[in-house]
C-alpha cells in the first residue's frame, strides 16, 4: 500500500515538520473529514445526490453542469475512484 505524508493540523500555510506523519491516503482523508475539514469542492450531501442522479439515468455532463464541476470529476465519483468512503446511503465505509 502506498504511503504518503499526512499533515495533522490542516492549516494550508503550516510548514511545521512535526505536523507530518507517514500514513495512507485513505487514512489521511478520513482524518481530515473527522476533524471537520473538506477534501474537495463538493460536500458529502452533493456527492450522494450525484450518485443518485447518475443511478437514475442522468448523463455525466448534465450532472457536471448542475454541480459546476467537470464531467471527469463526476465520472471518478460514480466509478468509485474518488469519494470511496461515502456509500450511497451516506455512511462512511472502511477503506
């Protein structure tokens, strides 16, 4: 499993090396969400809506326009490449 440097304080301008740990990207994203941070421009409720709209037959491009993101962003969400921690019901899953 690939390991990445994770920043523990979520301050964009922080350069304190003691705030860095080596862990997985999945653990890092769960930690950010647990601390109330955001990992993208979309909110979890919006991702849920995107998944529901796609499941109902709406086209990727139509969904992308509705949420103001690229159709490739929508494709990654519905294909499980991003937002893996969010199930269709909105419950966090284990990575």
